[in-house]
C-alpha cells in the first residue's frame, strides 16, 4: 500500500477505544515524566513496561511512543520555570527560557514551546510515513550477514557518539553484551554464566536493568547531592497567550528546528539532545536576532524545542523499518516487540501492518493530544514540581520495586535491580555512558541470532561477513564514523584543514 493508504489504515487502527486511551495515557504520563526532574523517558518507559505487556502489541507500543515524545515536551517546563531541565534534551532551553521567565514571559514561552513541539512532531510524522516504507523495502534485501553488520555497526557507532571518551561508550556496551548472554542458550538450551543459580536460567530482566541503571541510580545521585528543590511560580491561563511579536519571530526557528530534528532523528546516537544543541547553534549563526540569543530571545527556545520533538518522532523510522534502535528508549520498544513474539525488522510492515502503521498514525494523534492537553494543564504540572523530594523520591522507589517484581513475580529481579542500581551509580560517577549498555543488552541476542544464521547458511564459512556488498558498505561506513576523530586530526596536521564535528567533540 502507498504511504497515504497506510496512514488511512493506521488511523483506522488507532481509532479504537483501547488505542486512543493508550495514546492519551502515554502522552499524559510522558509529559509528567518530562516535568519531574530525574526521571526521563527511559526510566519512565521502563517503569511502565510491565503494564504494556498486558496490552496487545499495538497498544503497548503506542503508549510507549506517547511517553517518549510526551517527555520531550514536559522536560521544557522545568527548564523554563525553574532553570532545571527535566532531561538533557532541554538543556539549551534553560539559557533563554529561564531568562524570559524572569522577564515575566513564562506563560507565553510555554505556549510557543507547545506549538513548536506540535509542528516539529507532526511534520516529522509525515516524514516517517514517507521514508519508513522505503527503508523497509531496502531492508528486505538484507540477509543475516547484512543484519549482523547493521546491528553490530550501529552499536559501535552509538558507543562512539553517545558522549565522553571512546572507553566511556565501549566499556558499557561490552558489559551490556556480556549480560545479555546470561541464561539459557537459545539453540542448545544449555545454561550460560548462571554460576550454579537455577533461577538465573531466565536471564536478566530488561526492566530490572533499565530501571536500576536509570531510575534508582538517578535517585541515589539526587540524594547524594541533596539538591535544593526550587519552587516555581504559578502561571495562570491568561498569561499563556504569546505576543504577536513572539509568534512572528518563532516561525523561522520552527522551520529550521523541524528540518534539523528530522535529520538527526534518523541517525544513531542521542539524536534529540544533539538536535537541540545543533538548532541552538544554528539560530545563533543565522537568526536576525542572534545578538539577543543567550540573553532571553524566543528563538533560543522555539528552535531547540521544535528540533528535539522532531528528532524523537523521526527516531521511530529506523526502529519500525529496520528493527534497529538508535537510543535506549527505542531499544525498550524493540524489546517489547520481542516479548510479544513479534520479529522486528523490514518484514514488520508486511507481517504486522497494524503495528507499523498504527504506531505512525498514533504519533499524529498524540501530537494533537499534547497540544490540546498541555496548555490548559500547565498549572497541574507546576503543582507536581512542588511535591517535596522526601515524599516524591520514596514514592518513585516503591513503584520501581513493584514494577521490577511484577514482570516475572520473582524476588530475583528485585535483587538484580539493587545490584544493577549500584552498577549504574558507579558508572555515572565515572562518567560512563549508560545508553550503549542498554542497547547492547537488547541487541546482543539479535546479533547472536544473525551471526548463527549467517554461519549456518554458509556452512561455517566466515567470508560471508565480508563478501556481501551491502555488509561491506555498512562496515566501511561504520569505520569512517568511528574513526572520524582520527581523520579530523590527520586533516588538520597534514593539510591544515580544521573541521568541526559537534557530535564528536566530546567523544574524542
């Protein structure tokens, strides 16, 4: 079917009571998760992952997608009101957003952000609708060797550009791959790395891993730092209207932010965060009011917030079309598909068009829900920020333990949660990146599966991994991206050419 026919089919899938409720609940909870500092979409999706297992796959993915793009909007609220981003995607919003709040324009800025999020997300959905079938058709040409190159290469790229040094990404990635092998071996049913504990045959539960690394480790970090809780001022509905001048100056950043966010979302790495940084940098370079940016300019808010929402939406295209997650949140969504027994990848469009088109159409509906819901409900989000930490953090901790236990009704998962929380806390203290570990854990079984299939089909001949033109092309691209820092150094030393690569500046 064509893209338009697919969207029509997807809308027919979404317009059921269960799926509409899933989109509404996901958008609502995602906004709340974004508003509350310290959670973020990864921990939020992980906390609610057990609930999505009780739904059918389409409704479960719709809810998780709603949490993902809803959190992008919610995180801007704290950035603007109290200079504390709900997550890293709104770091740049703090610069001008909080200064505008001190000028008495908090309400108008929040409305500008809501409209920009809607525009970026909606346009990006149209792009996903057009590009995903093309990516899926191309993906059908892939065999086991090509998929192994894609999964392994994507994992290497993610570990390279997720921030910090090369070791800061590679070590957690390797740790995630090792953890993914614990349990019953899929072909021979032999126990691997269980150390004599029969319960470990089940392997490590994804919820315990992610919630421990992100949720509990973040709570531990907040308790250690004893950060002073800032109380936001109330914002009335009357103050939510932006001025005509603010609207006029926002349209160009909306357009530029949408394009940047859509492109970044199709690339591996922390796309939403990088797109907001790139958009802010672009506005400082090309905006007519660039001399005001940094001192409280609406362009410094409209562009980055539009970009991070567009990136969060377009990041669904590689997941749905190729079965490759480019971030920790999409890795959780991939894991949810696998729990439901659905094979991710290019054949998802053919075998499960209801899931493929339903999720895409739900993002269109979800962005409308976000726009309608969040402007009137801003007073509720502000009230959430007034919950004292000594009440809020224990509530989250209780939910974390219940969520981990409820997946398999096993105390082993609670013990693993505590252990992995300590691992996450230590990794954070030494500035290691956690996303490669999560993605490595999720992609590990897929990489093993594709490697086994390739070797089986080639009767053990390892040349199958480097004789395929597509696989060779993927490995060359991976090599170029992973060694971009070395290439830049050589060009500067030999030819005197200076090249700036913002995504890699902190990853050399």
